[in-house]
C-alpha cells in the first residue's frame, strides 16, 4: 500500500521544484529571501518544496510572465490569502448561524409546544450577557 503525500508535504529538492516550475533554482532562492515562499528544510538545511509550494511558484511565474512586478505579485498573493481567510471565516459564520437558527427553532417549539416555525424573525440582537434577543412584532422573546 503506497501513501500519497499531502499537498503540504515537503518532498521536492530545489532542482526538481525548479524543473517542475520552469524557474531557475536561484530564482527560487530569491523568492524565498523575499518572503514569497517558505520551503521546508531538512535536518541538514536543504530546501524541500511541497506540491502546494510548486503550485505557488507556478502562479508567481505566471504573474511575472504577464508583466506584473514582484511587489505586485506580493500584493496579489497577500490579497488571495486574505480572500481565502475571509471565505473560510464566512463558512464558519454560516455554520454557526445555521446552528443558532436550529437551536432557536427548537427553543421556540419547546416554549410554544407546537410545530417548529418554518421562518424565523430576521433581527438578532446580542446582549452583554450573551443572550440572544429575537425581536418580534409583539416585543422581545428571550
């Protein structure tokens, strides 16, 4: 049974990473010095590039080949990283919101002793005590 390395497993030596990306090994070293990439290191200090590193290097090569300067590349990579982080946070918040809605549906159903409402009120107001106050036409429900 063979195990496939993960996308972050540092496996490629610099010469292989350079060949896979079409870049010179010195360019890879330069990108590392500039902080654009951080390859793994062996116990002896040798660089090891992961498949994700190779994809990043290919992206950098594509951007520079299209005429974007290295500072522009740095900014693009930073913005992509931020967008990925925001996407992940949005997914977390969506899951948290859905869990809160489910808990609220259950609480409303228990309190009312009837079927769970299909649609919940849209306005949620956090309080200092971390209660959730749901505003309804007839007033607040805690």
